[in-house]
C-alpha cells in the first residue's frame, strides 16, 4: 500500500495516505497513538508504523443474520 513512499513519512504524507487532516496526524503522534520521531518542530513516521496503525485500527466485520435467517430459526427450517 505504501510501497511508493519512502521509509520515513512526513505528517503531510501520512495525512494524504489516510485521507485525514494533518492536525489529526500531529495529535495522534503527540498522544502516542502512532509511533513517531520528533525532528525539530515536526514529526516523522516509519512506513511500518503507519501500516501498523492501519492494522490495529481495523474493524472486524461480523455477519449479521438476515431476516430470512431469522424466519428459518423461528420455523425450524426451510419451508
């Protein structure tokens, strides 16, 4: 996913990849939600840490029963 990017990314690059505001990325770095290195007044992020952030934030989908499934349970099987 980030193969086209260098090993270290800037706040602007991370924000562009994640499609969020740069201030969100800065806040996440300040709060420790994503690993970063402070360089002067800015932050740098390892590509692997950005990928880890994405992986850790992933929401696992669950399959909800359909109304048809509920009818099968109530009637005891297919009609």
